C-alpha cells in the first residue's frame, strides 16, 4: 500500500481494517448459513477496500521528503 503517517487518522483506520480481517480469519466460519454469509461478506468488503486503496496508491505515489522511517508506514 501507499505510505501513511503512523498515528494519523487514515493509518488508524487502515490498521483497524487489517486487525479486523486478522481476527475474522482466526475466528473462522460461524454456525449456520446466515453466519457464514455474513462472515464472508464482511471479509470481501474489507478486502475490496484494501485492494482499492492499493490500486489508488499505485496510481498516485506521494513523495514524503524528509520523512523518517519511524514516521511512515507501508501498511
């Protein structure tokens, strides 16, 4: 993904999406068809969001002049 400033609002949002995907993947499917559909739908939504961000970042790579590595994250 593109570079985000660590601790920025956008970084926190993207980090939350990644954390939610990891938690859902560990939890696995639920009990019953409706729970499974809901689980897979949420994973698909999160993945589409991340892929859309990746695509956008590849088209518009911003420069971060003078940024220290600890200030920038590749999320």
